[in-house]
C-alpha cells in the first residue's frame, strides 16, 4: 500500500458497478514503482449524482479520474473541454485536471493503438472486420479509420447500431471507410484466406459465458491473418481459439486495458512511463486476474 500523507495526490475511477475493476491495482502499482505520492481509489456514484461527483472531485483537488460503464457518454456534459478523439467517439474514459475543470480523453482507443504498435499490428491500408457495435466498438472503429484502414466491415446483431457508427465516422473522416452490416450477412464480405484483421468488441465469450462466440462458422476464421479480442476474462476466449485453430495470430485485450491505464497515468502526471514499469504493471494485473 502506498504511504498516504498530507501531500498525497488522489486519482480514481468512477463506475457503477465498480467492484470488479483492475484499475486501482494497476495505477497503485505504477505509482509505487515510480515512487509517486499518489493513490487511486474506486468511486461508485449513482446516475443522478454523476454531475455532482465530477464537480465535487474537482473541488476536492482530485488529480484525475477514469470513467467506466455506464458513464462514459453521460460524463461529457460535466467537462470543461474534450479532446478531439474523445469528441469524435462520443465517449471519454479519462478526466485530466485543468484550471477550469476536467478535460476528457479517450485512452481506450489510444491504448489499443499502443497495444497494436507493440504487437506490430498495422492498420494502414488494412481491411478490418469489427464485430460488435457497442461502446467499445466505436473507439476501435475510430482508431481504424484514423490510422488509415482501407475498409472496416462493421458487423452487429442490431444493424442500426452499426449504421449509426458508420454514418458518424464516415462523416468525421470524409471517406467511405466503414461499411455497416448485419452480423448474419457476414458471408457478403469477400472471402479470401488471411485477408483481414478481425477485432472482436462484443461481450460475447466474456466470463462467465465463456462458451459463447459471436461467430460460429470455423471456415470464416480462415479469412483472418490476425484476430484481436478486446475481452481479457478469459484470456483465451472461444473467438481466440477458433482464430488460432484457423491459422491466425490471436491476441486478447489485456494489453489494451494496460495501455489505456498507462496513458491515463501519463496524462495525469505529464510523464512517459518507462517500459520496465509498464511491464511491472502488466504482471500485476495479470496476476490479479489469476486470483
Ligand atoms: P460495450 O460498451 O462494452 O461495447 P455494449 O455497448 O453492451 O458493450 O455492446 C455489446 C455488444 O455485444 C453489442 O454490439 C451487442 O450487439 P447488439 O448491439 O445487437 O445488442 C453485442 N452482443 C451482445 N450479446 C450478443 C449476442 N447474443 N449476439 C450478438 N451480439 C451480441
């Protein structure tokens, strides 16, 4: 436990429920490794109290906050400013203190970008298949467009939600990048072995529903050269198993979680977290998951 004294800076996470978050474990480990006098704690406001919570946090001189489900959109109206990426995505997960209030960022997409860089997963010129059109999907699809993906097939059970994201992002980037489709129409995507980067953003397959997978057709997985599942509980989802069995390289979402946190920590403290500290943070959350 980090020592708390009169100079301790406080950061935290706002979510409801908040009990299962790994963020306090990660951020307190980073602070400890870096010798920072900083603690990170969970906050669980009710929806009706969200605005008061953010105002109160600012009044209490809280340095920074993460925001998670269900408040990533709702919190926007309590902010003094919003970063360009977060604005385009329409969701923030990190609040950084400024003189006039908190500025909102979306380190989910920045975290995914850094995870991709580390794994040498390129987006420029790629054809990407994104599964799911919920909150996480918009950050992922935004990143794909921003980094110059040639085409993103956005597949969702509810077509309208995919269409909404496609319309917004094709407008933002002024090109026909995102093609919204109903999940069941996946066979309309040109079939070619090892052609696509596939990114799974839905909650299907997440603990305890580990037998679920968004797409059962084993044959179609042969189209993927790389598969990335945002889920990290478990780290080997059925999606990852099917992708690997079909010959794709496959990655789980723990690095994205790690880097969204690391980038938030960097924004709050205006530093670059050294690599060996990042590795330590990864070990700590990995170990926590095994508990
Ligand atoms: P998050 O914010 O974490 O992305 P979400 O907004 O609840 O989570 O989105 C969950 C995603 O999983 C959605 O794309 C959802 O599809 P719908 O938009 O059609 O609801 C998808 N999903 C959840 N259960 C599913 C199921 N049984 N079959 C197909 N897709 C499912």
